[in-house]
C-alpha cells in the first residue's frame, strides 16, 4: 500500500499551488501546478509498469498446467 501513500503525499504536496492558482489567480503557481501534474503523470506511469510486471510474473508462476482452452 506504500505506492498509494506515495501518490496521496504527492498530490497533497501541491495542494497549496492549486489553491493559489485557481482561487487567487497566481500565474507562477500555475507553472508549478503544471510541473506537479507532470510529476504525477510520471509516477502513475511508473506504477502502471510495476503493476504490469507483477501481473506477468504471477501469471508465469501458475500451477505449471497450461491454461484451459475456452469452451466452444
């Protein structure tokens, strides 16, 4: 669950800039928001890749029997 914690901490870390930009119109905060969103995108991609690798690993470590073919 640490990956979820990483994401929530990341989002919370740029909350102030969101408020400054959207509520107060601070343009510099908007630049920081865009950067933060790019960081979030990178983190999400990293997690997606990790999930895919874990799924592939688990799929390869089955019971040794080939997968059942679909019924026709």
